[in-house]
């Protein structure tokens, strides 16, 4: 197989809303043999515009941008330019974002903590048509993908009955079993059993974790 540098250089678009980070990436990559930074951008709108204008081989895309998500930009770019590959570069090993990025057509998902030589190697791999995930996120995501593929994955909230959802919200508000019992007209013992069942279904170890779960899933008294 021919090395990327022996053919034409890989043309890169660098997208990050922090100018210092963006300039650092440009300085690192543009001087490397086999790479040519053809454009840079700091927003979703600029990323899509520059991609369509320059049609780069690879877009290095920050996940969080001021006017939206880099994942949305990835989806738009891939729809218009199916041969352009997108590598997400982020500070956060977010399982949901990784899955969304893969669905949106990203070829890679790397953390900004990556070493320079590893980033170069990763981009070369993507340039050869390979896909890659940072080791920090790979195992969790693969496990979830396996569960989806085998039908053993179900939405956690979908497992809860209407009564369980109601009690979960009260637990998240910090109410005791006794306070919950008086609000939903059940005995303390029944509420205790409900709480145990809810925590088990949601894979939570302590009731204190309920508030974080509710916040993450944006649940409120009106529904989920």
C-alpha cells in the first residue's frame, strides 16, 4: 500500500472554536509531510461552508461548537461530500456522543489528550480508509453496540412503569420513603420495594444517584 505522503498530501480542514487549540493543530499538522491544512473553522456554519468550498480529505472536528454540535456538522458534510472523512476530536469520552458520531458517519473519535504522534498516526489511518476510536471510549461503546445488535439493550426509562417514574422523580427531589408514601398513598414498605426495583432497573447503586439520572434524561413532572 502506498504511503499517504508518497501520493498527494491529505488535505485537512481543522474545526475548533478555541483559536489557540485550532492554531496548535494547524501548526502541528501543516508542517508534517503528507498533510496540508487547506482551511480552518470555529463554528458549525463555517465548518460546513469551508468543507463544501475546499472539499478536504479529512475534517478534524470539535464536538462542542458555539452554534451547535460538531456531530450535526459531520452529518451535513458527509451528506454533501461522501468521500470526505470526519474525525471527531473532543475533551470528553462521552458514550452518547460517540454513538451519535458513528451514526452521523464519523470515521474516528479521539480525545484531545492524545499525543501528537498518535494523532498523526490516527489521521494517516483514516486517510487509508480505516476507522478508529480512542481506547478510552472503545470498550464502553462496543459493549453498548453489542447489546443493541443482540436485542438485549433497551431504553432504561422504557422499563419503568408510570408509577415508578413518579416515585423516581420524588426520590430525585431528595424525599424520604415516608414522604413519598404520603404523596403517592402507599405504605412505607411498598415505597421501599418500589425504590429498590427502580434502582435495580436503572443500574443505580444509591438513591442519591437518582437526581443525576433524572437531570441527564431531562425528566420532569410532566413526563420523561
